[in-house]
């Protein structure tokens, strides 16, 4: 059985999709928060490259703007903001995940299989060249969700949340070559504002609790 | 299957036997250079093996027949494995008898006998090493098998020589699945061959030994065979890697010119691979033993990811 | 024209109050901006009543029977809440619970929240609706944590994360919907995301994709409605934030989220031609009603108690929309209106009650009637209204829903009746002991603003007796629009 040779840009896009999946697994198992933010920035960079390639391939000009937006927001500004927060708050390690690292990764593999199954009907209907990557986008979203669930530190949960947004963006790109520009701008604005709000929030939390460990957030219960 | 093919097969085995210690010597040389030390000669492992053959074997009183048998079994398994792996040619008569899964079985046989023999004499360090070796093997084997599955899916066969032939016939393409499995395979290679970051081959601290602990009780010709088998194991793994991931240069037909060319190409590949291995070893630190399962779980994960990506993207 | 004023006023208010929100006149300015918003909403409403559906800015915004009364309701409750918040925030400032910076934040975020909700209600673009919903959450997160207590920080964190994750699911659903729409409507411009266009071609949209999209949209926007089991953020956010925020969260945000769910349901039902979306809504609705009714018994904090009551009522509304058909939709729309008015009036009364008593724990609040009859009676009346006592409007809508349920989904009727009964017992018992008895509460420095309370309750009472014909026509037109069976 020989493999049909794909054009080089599709090969690169497939490779980028696979690397995105790899990065989300790397984030799942990462204990150092600084490394986590760097992986997020790398994810954003890969997304930017993929958008540029797709823009070149399909000729959609608004994808160029999209790529520039991704670059500015997800690769440069947000990681810078998060790094600044990490330095000022002094949170560097997140060593107590809910499940041990090996177990989490095995659950991650199961999640990926589920995501691929979920995305099959959508891929079958899509008409874009990157339709096979929809499954990877859904997998990235679900693994980011898993990252959020299994973490103790607030900062890691936020990174998981942003990774979920990355997955959504990639999904939109694979299925429909991106959303209309106004929507993408709106989403980017929302993410930006959310991060700014979070920055303020983290300081309030630290002021009150002297730590960003989420163990402090288990006091409000049903029978209060 | 004519006489030429059988000759090629025999040539492959002899080449493996001869080249394995040289590969080990080369890796040691590169490591020494990277660490700014002066290196022993590249033929030093030969001298070591030869010296050991001249010595008298000293065996413990309570050693069973298994203890005496194990070196031969292990060595034999490694030689058979070398026969199955296409190092210089892809038309090997033995292919009909053994495919890649049988190969994994041969490697497992070697491991089992090694571990049993270490436990045979009843020393603490032998048992310690045996347990660690089995743990590493238990985790590394699934990863290796998944790597083979992915490659078999790509080529619709599990026979290594045919896989190599089909992969070398295709033009170069970026295959994410093969990239992931390559990473997984490298990690398995490091683990199974007792390299840093899993085990330090040059250590003399028994508490941190894994592979070395298994050989503590052996001496003379038995030790020589065991060491040669270890070198052969590294050579075999390297050749599996080449056959699957860098198959170009293998002789696929009867021509003697092709054969000579493939020997030369193999030497170049081994040189580069040995240097790369030395580089990885120098740049990594040895992991604590309880972290080894995490390392191997990552290898397994990479392999499974490669499988899933292959199934999803078809690439 | 009125539409532009409607949207620009709160945005302008947010900017101005962001700079000057700590001055003495800031609460009055807040009321002023809300009044202008309300007046323009009334003007817009009369125009829609006179001329029919309105489409603004190349169909980017669309006002029809369904959202026009919600716009008017939002602006009205926004106005009355700002009236309530005047003395409330002054008292809080005097007690030292809010600083100058926090007051600025409060007032500007209040106006911004109004603006985002109005945008979410009037936009035709599904993507922009998502953006506005997320913006509404973001503008209130910092308000929930206004008091900086450990509990409020926890509540704010849960609110942010749960609603954020939930709304990401809704984004995925929107992407899937765009994906299905693009095939039929093409990818030029934003045509494939405009609700009116989607509504026109909903029969041609791919059913499997829309079905999957609806699951994500329901989970996503349903989190913001407070449907169980995604309701965890709601009680905490209501209990720990300032009371005016609890009022607008319960009264307005939940409605807007419900509106989003129903808009999506219309599209999906048109494509699937099955009752799956309706059944999902019914399921979530019933689960919310039952869960909330039983959890009501364990509450010790008065605002949490009424937050669970909000979950229960949103469950009833979801159940009604799930049943579909003209009567159920009519009842659901009526219920949205009266619940919003009643719940906000309850929170107004509760706000002043907690300020007098100095605590939110129900066991420590006693004898409100003796100290301030207006607050006491306001709370009592409001509670009776929300529990569905005739002749208040809530009784009318619940009655309609129950009778429709008996006809269409008889198995659900006993469950609903049981839950409503359990909730009645729980809330009434608590409120009665709060309102009557000996009191240890103090007088307040500023007179409480109780006009809003009685204005809302008066409206609800009127709606119980008599629904003005134009309102009934609206409801009927909207019910027809929503369809379903």
C-alpha cells in the first residue's frame, strides 16, 4: 500500500496539527508553571503558522488578519502578561495534580480517542482541505478541559482555559476556514479582557489568601 | 531464495557480530570527546571480550543449570534477532519464519533469561537488577509493539524487510505518525539498552544499576557472551530504527554493487546514530528509578498518539 | 435612531462613571443613564409595535416580537435596580464596605453590563451574541468579588471559570452552526451567522451537525441560565456579590441566556424536525426544578435561598419552552417577565433587610415588620408572589404551564407539583420567621428605596389580573415565532 503523496502545504498542516496535539499533552503533564506558559505561547505560534499557510493556500485575506491577531494576542501579549503575573505572585510550581501524571496521560489518550470519534461525522461533511484536523481540534479542547480539572493552582487552570480557546480557534479554522472577521475580533477582545480581569482577580485572591492554591476555594458548600 | 540470498543473510549476521562492539566503542569515544576526556580506542570492546575468553569461569556453588545456559540463550537470541532485522539487504530468507512481532518475542526471551539468571544465585543485587529490568521491559514492550503496529498499518505487513522496502520506495513525506513513533522508538531504545536517562552503563554503584546488576555474577566466557549480546542488542535496535525510519540505502535486489553500497551507507548511519546517542546521553541526567515508568509512559503515549494521528489524518 | 441611543447610553455611562463613579452624584448619574436607556427602549418598543420587525445596520441587529419586550423589561429592571442601588450603595459606603475605587468600578461595570445585555438581546449575529454574553459575564465577575472577602473571591472564581468553560462550549456550538450554515448560505460576509437568514433556511441545514451543535449550545448557554447540573456558580455569585448585582443577575442575565437558548432551539428544531431539543430542554428544566426545590431546605443564607429559587423558576421556564406549542410558549414568556420583576423586588427588600440586620444568615434576621413595615411587607408580598400565590402573575403563568403539562406531558405534572410544593414550604417558613417576631436590627442612615419594590410587585399583581392587549399580542406573536410542539 503506498500513501498518496499530499501537496507539501497539506503535509505541513498535518504536521502542525499533530504537534498541537503533542503540545496539549505536554501541557497536561507539565509541573513547572513557567514552562506551561511557554508551551501555551508555542501553541499560539503553531496556530499562527497554520493560519498563514491556510491563508496562502486558500487566498482568504481575512485569514492573514486572523493570523496577525493570533500572533499579537496569543504569542506575544498574553504569555507576557502571564509571565508578569507569575513573577509578581511568585507561583512557580504545580506539583500536586489530582491524579498522578501517568494516569492523567492515559486518561488523556482515552479522551483523544473519544474526541476523534465525536468529530468523525463533522469531518465527513466538511469541504475544507483540513477537515481531518477537526478531530485534533476537539481533542485539544477536551485535553485542555482535562488539564483544568486535574490542577490545583489557579494559574494552571487559566492556562488550560486559554489552551481550550486555542483548540476552538483551530477547530473553526479546520472546519470552516475561520469565522467571520467581526466574530473573531469579538472573541479576541473577550479573551483579552478576560485575562486582564483575571490579573486583577489574582491579586485580590493573593491578598486575601496569601496563595493561589485552589484548596482555599473549597469552603462554600451547598448547605451554607 | 537462492544461494546469494542465503549468503547475504550470513553476511548480515557476521557483520552484526563484528560491527556491534565497534559501535559500542564509537559511542564511548563520542561520549568521551563530548566530556572533554581522551577516549579509549574504538576497538577496545573487542579487546575486552577477547580478554574475558582467556579467563577461567568462576561460578557460585548454588548456581543452577539455568545460570550456565543463560549466556548462550541470550547470545543466540540476539544473533537470531540480527538475522531477522534487515541491516544491509531486504531479501532475507528468514523473513518467512519470523516477522517483527517474533522479533519482539526474541528480545523478550533474552530479557527473561537474563533476569532469571540474575535471580538464580540469590544475591540481593541480582534480584534488584532483575526486578528493575522486568519493570522497564514491561513498560517498554507495549511502546515498541505500538510502534510496530503503526509502521505495519502504514505498510500492510509486519515483516520488517518488506516494511523497509516499501518505505524506501516512497518519496519523502512529512508523516506526523512516523515522527511521533520515531520519538517513541528512540525513548524505548534508550530504556532497553540501559542508556542514560534510564541507566548508566558506566556506573559501578550497585544501587543505581539496572543492566549491570544482572551481570554482576558472571565471569570469563559467560560474561564475554553477555557483553557481546548487549552490544548486539544496541546494534539491532539501531538497525530496526534505520529500517523503519531511514530505510534509504538498503539493498533491495540481487546486485552485488547494491550490497556494497548498502554496507557503506550502514556504516555512515551507524556513525551518525552513535554520535547522536552519545549526545543525548551527555545532555540528559539519569532519572531516579521511580521516574522511569513516567519516561516509558511518555514513550507509550507518543507511540499511541502516532497511531491515532495515523488513523485520523491518514498520514 | 432610538436604537442607537439605547445602545450608546449605557456605554457612555460606563465610560463616564468609570472616571467619576466615586463622587456623591454618581448614584444619581447611574439612575439618569438608566432612565435614558429605559425611555429609548420604550420609544423603540412603540416603533416596533407600530411598524413591525425592525432591522438595523444591514441586518446586524434585529428587533422582533420576541426580543422587544425583553429589551423593555431589561431597561425597566435596570432603571429600578439603579434606583434601589442609590441608597443601598450609599449605606455600604458609610459602613466602609466599599472604597472609592470600588464604587467607580461598580457604577461603570453596572452600565457596561446593561450595554452588553442589550447588545446580546438585539443582535442578529449569533457570533456577536456569544461575544456579548461572555462580556456580560466578565463585566460582573469583578462585581461579585467587590467586597474582597474569602467567600466572595471563591464565588467570583467559580463564576468566572464555570461560566467561562460553559460559554466556550457555546462557542464550539456556534462554530458548528456556522459550519452547517456555510454550506447553504455561503461564506461571504456574515450572512451565515445571521439568525434571520438561518431561520429562513433552517430546513436545509444538516441535521446531524445541528443536533451536535445544540448539545454544545444548550450546555454552554444553559450554564449561564443556571440549569442543573451546571448551576454551581449561581448561588455563590448571588450570595456574595452586592444585592443590586444579585437582582440584575437573577432578573436579567438569566433571562438573556434563556433567550439565547430559545433562539438556537428554534433553528435546531427547524432543521431536525424532531422533538429532541424540546426533550433536552424539558429534561434539564425538570432536573433544575427538583434539585433546587430540595436544596432550598439546606440554605442558611437568605440570598442563597432566593438564588436557588431562581434556579427553580428558570427550570420551569426551560420546561415550558421545551414543551413548545402556543400556550406553553406564551406561559413561558409571561413567566420570564413576572419572575424577573418579582425576583428583583425580593432582592431589593432582602438587600435592605440584610443591611438593617447586618447579616445574611436567616436565623439572625428577625422581626422586620416591627422595625420597618415597608421592608417587612415588601419581602412578605414578594415571597408570596414568587411562590405562585394568586392573584399574582406568577400564579397565572405557573397555572398555564401546569395545565399544558397535564395535556402534553402528564408524567411531569406530579414532579412539578411536588417540587413547587416543597419550595413553597421551604421558602415560606423561612421568610415568615424573618419577617415576624422580635427584632435586634437597627435603623439605617438613609431611607430605603422601596418604590422599586412596590412598583414591581404592583406590575406583577396587575399581570395576574389583566394582561394588556398589546402585551398579550406580543407574547402570542413571540410564541408563534418560537413554535415547537
